[in-house]
C-alpha cells in the first residue's frame, strides 16, 4: 500500500522545491566528482545559484 504524498500548501515553497532539489543534487554530484569534472559541476552550480540570486533580486518590491 502506497502512502499518500503530503500536499505542500505554501505556494512559494511549492515553487521553490524543484530548485532546492536540483541544487542539492548538484552539491551531491560536486562532492562525488573527480578532478577533471569538478570544475564543470562547480561552474554549473554557480550559474544556477547566480540565476536564482538574480531572479530573487528582480522580484523584490521596489
């Protein structure tokens, strides 16, 4: 018998959850990367975090 998935009622958390999950996956990949691909995954993580920071700054009320 499968357990029902909990409903996330907060719309902001529901919107942010995929981004948080992808950043967590990138951190796990980064921790397990070997030397040549470490720089690639570090750049990917920095690009994602930079995009998120830019979107957060753009959405703030003026």
